[in-house]
C-alpha cells in the first residue's frame, strides 16, 4: 500500500515541486553537476539528476537504500525525500 501512495506522490511531483521550490531563473540556478557534488558531499551516491518543474529530481542511494529526492535549484536544499 505504501508503494501505491509513493507512486501517486511521484506522479504529482512536478505539481507539488513548483510549490516547494523557488522560481529561480536558469542562469541563477545551480547546475546539475553542482547539485550532484553537494549531495555527494552529504553521503548520497547520486545516480541521476534531472530538472523537473521547479526542482531537481535526483535518484540516488544512501545507507544502502534507494532514495528519490526533490532539490531546490537555488541552494541544493533537499525539499522532499523518499527512501525505499
């Protein structure tokens, strides 16, 4: 049941990401490489970084678990995180 809720949340991710991430012009936003480096310094093994709506959507692993993260393009702050 939890996985169904998670799938529904991910499907709505672009919609709720816009509410959680600041509207940052592309030339002022951190690059995908900068976001990846910041998360790696926090212990994430980053597999993919993709700009989705207002946030970066990141697929990674941490502590042996898969993690999906929404990250602010302004400062690479984690906005939402789901571990599986």
